[in-house]
C-alpha cells in the first residue's frame, strides 16, 4: 500500500478529499491531513509518504517551499499540486523541482482519481526498479564520498593563504544552498570504532535511510556531517550523548554545530584536519586512510640531519622512526614521492651531493609494485648515502681537489666537459681522471656537475627572489635554455623553479 498525505489550509477541502476518494481500492493508505506547510513538513519527515497532495498558498511554509525543502532530502516523495487559476505560475516553479502532476481547483472526484492513478503508475515504475535504484543510490553515495574525500585531500595540501576552488565540483555537490550538521564524538577509542560505526549506521538507516552521512575519524574523534534532514535533532543528540562502550578510559563527549552550507563546513574541517598527518574516512565499516602529505613529508625530512649524525644511537633511532613512517604509507605513488623527498634532502646535507644519482635510483625502482620491496630498496639506498656522508670529510687527491675547485669557478660554462678539463687544465688522461673521480666522490662527473649546478641555482633563486628563470639558467651553465633548466631542476628537486621560489617565500613569511 502506498501512503498519501493531504495538505491544505482549508479544512473543508482536506476533509472532503479524505472522505470521498476510495483509497483502499486505489491501493493507498491515507496517513493524515495537514492545515499548514510547517505541520506537513514534519509529518513528511516522520511518515515518509509516497504521495503528497498539497495546496500552493498556505501559512508558515507555502506548498512551493514545502516541495523545495523535501526535494533537498533524499525522500522519493511524489507531489500533486492543488492550485487555482491565479496560482499557475507557482505551479510552473514547482514543476522545475520535478513535480509532474497538478489539479486545478475546483476539481471533481474523477479528476482526483485519474490524477492519483497516474501518480500510482509513476510510483510502481519507481519501485519496479527498486534493485537498480538501491544500487544507484549506493553509487550516488560512493560518488559523493569520493568527491568529498578529494576536496579534503586537495584542501589540506594547499598553502594556508590559498583558497580552495569549488568550481570543478559544483556540478555534483550543492555548496551554498543546503545547511549542514556537524557532529563531533570525542574520546572514542579506535578499538570501539567498529562498534560505534555499526550502531550509528543502524540509527541513520531507521531515521533517514537515504541520507548521505560522511564520517571522518582521527585521534579518538569521530566527525559526522550531513545535509539537514530535520528541523529538530533532539532525538539524535540524545542518541549520540548516550553512546558508551565497555572499559572506556574516558566517557564519550558529544557536540553538534549547524553550518549554513557545505562550503563553510568543509573550510572549517580542512583547517582542522591540516594538523594531522593521517585521518580516516569511514565508509560503512571500512576505514580509508587519507594522508596529510605535507605533514608526513615534513616529519620525514626533519629526521634527515639525524640520520647523518656521527652518533650511532641517534642515527639508529632516526632510521627506525623513518622506517615506521614509510611502513605507515599505503599509497605506492605517495611512497615514491616521500622517498624522493627524503633522499634529496639527505643529498643536500652532503658536501658533494648526489641528487642526480638518487633520481637515477628512483627511476630504477619504478617497476616495483610491492610496498615492502620499495621500502627495502629505499632504506638500502639511504644506508649507502649515510656511508658516503661518513667518508665525505676525507681529503681528495690533489688533482681531484683542483678539478672540483675548477668546477666551482666555471660551472657557468655550458660547454664544460670532463675531457676538456682533463686534457686542457689538468693535462691528464681523461679515462684515468674519470675512474679516480668516481672512486673518490662516489659519483659520475655528469652527476656531480648537475647537482652542483642545481645547488647553485637554488642559492640564486633563494637570494635573488627572482622568477627570471632564463637568467638563472645562464648563470649555472644551462645556457640560453630555460626549458632544459626547468626540466633538470624539477628532476633533481621534485619541483619547478617557480614552485621552489614560492616555497622559499612561504618559509620566509613563517
């Protein structure tokens, strides 16, 4: 049986329609009549009728406002509009909300019955596709979860001074029109999280089965947010306040905040979640980790000077901390990114540097898919870098020392080669010089020179605060070729020269 509600501020019309229509013959149960839009709105939320027959003009909330409010929920309510001749413009506005049926006052019994039969057919068609609809609803929820997840991930990666752009998501999400509720459940230990999620899911399945409820968990706090589905949340507040689990160290605390729209809510969440290196989206009973990449990278890079410490205990402790960070990463792409940042930072700590060789190493492990294998290779490379650092204080052969000094003084020469230096400056065999250079510096000549140029470029970009990439390219020996310079700069540092300048500017402000 389909459920129907009649809404009209004229009581006689409500009573007449209620009494003259053969509801049971039509397969309809009459759940009640309402004399204003406010009463009707709450009745719809409580009873979830399949069909609502409503007047346009009513006190409190008009029929049009009622339709618009219900259309912002996930109820599949079909509306029949009761309108006079002068109200047809209002009826057309309602049609834009998906309303397909209207009755023009005054109307007789048969007109009402015919209209009801048409609505019943719509409902039957909808329920005939019930399985598909359920599947589609799941896709809808998953899509929205993915979009919200992307927005938050992108938002926490932005510098504080940059505002998030909603433009690419406006096609799928309403950012400005619908109020949202944010519920915070504090002191919820992770060991109780699954039980809490099951309990909460069951509650919303009963109270608002089609509502998309987003859930985020971090540091013993469960955040839930969702579009408005009621005007009175006392029952829900009581439910959350009463949550408890055995052997809790601290009693659960709860509060709720109303936001005027989704954008203001997300701006608040992003600002708070930036403080955490990892948090979890909860979908059903699954936890999907989301990493604050900048926070994790910053933590890992802070360990780099300690990895090169001459004190064995400090070195080993830092190595273990870094290993723990790498093992916490579940994304292969981010693991490569994090490893690159750590190895390049280690390289800059060394007097000679070896950035290009590190890039070569990272390129060589791109084919690996197993996260443990990647971590193992990265840690082995880190250990090699540490060994190099332990020998970096050793003196070079006189001619290698002279070669290095020559490079420092002439790196702006784009035609600089080991062969030319060996034969025209050192007056030595180039093959012999090459072997000695690799043995003493642990790098190829080309690798050393590239890294030297990039380090000089970083120094120039930092001191001059310039975005004239062409000038920098010429000063470090990349010739009149800013494209080539930008390419090798990004290869060695992981960012473009322009991005590096912005990074330096942000650091200076802080």
